[in-house]
C-alpha cells in the first residue's frame, strides 16, 4: 500500500509543531498493511479518523477571532495548549464508535485486502 499525506499537515498547520497523530499516521501509511491483522487495520483506520478530526478542529478554530491584546509569549503558550487540546479531543473522538469514518474505512480496507 502506498498512501501518503506528505505536505497535508503544512496546509493546515497553524505555526505549531507537527502533531503526534500526524507522525503516527505517516509511519503507518508507509508500512505494508497487506499482512495486517483485523485489529491492526482498525487501529490504522482510527488513526486516520483522529487525524481527519484534528484537521477539522483546526480549521474551525481558525474561524474564531483572536484577541489583539495578548503578548507574543502568551500567544505562543496559548497556541501550544490549544494544539495539545485539539490533539486530545481528536484522539478521544476516534475512540469507540467515533464519527463512523474509521468503521467505513475499515470495511473497505478489509474488502481490498481480502480479509473477509
């Protein structure tokens, strides 16, 4: 399997470090998933859902006007904690049933790899 999300994070990145979700997904997508177990495949799908949700949260967050009365050091600290919060929310949203993206992707990948 040869999927890549190179450069996608740069489109959505708001001058913060690359998220652990993105790094984890990148590593997984560069691996061979044709021999993956059903649990490993579901984990990949949940990672993708978490990444997708994180990017959606970041896009929504950009729509909120920021206060102009904040010092640059305070803004950097706020940005760091916002990034951590968004990552945490995205990872938590993919657990359980999540948005259903992971389950749909999982079913398609099972068909593609003949795991049914």
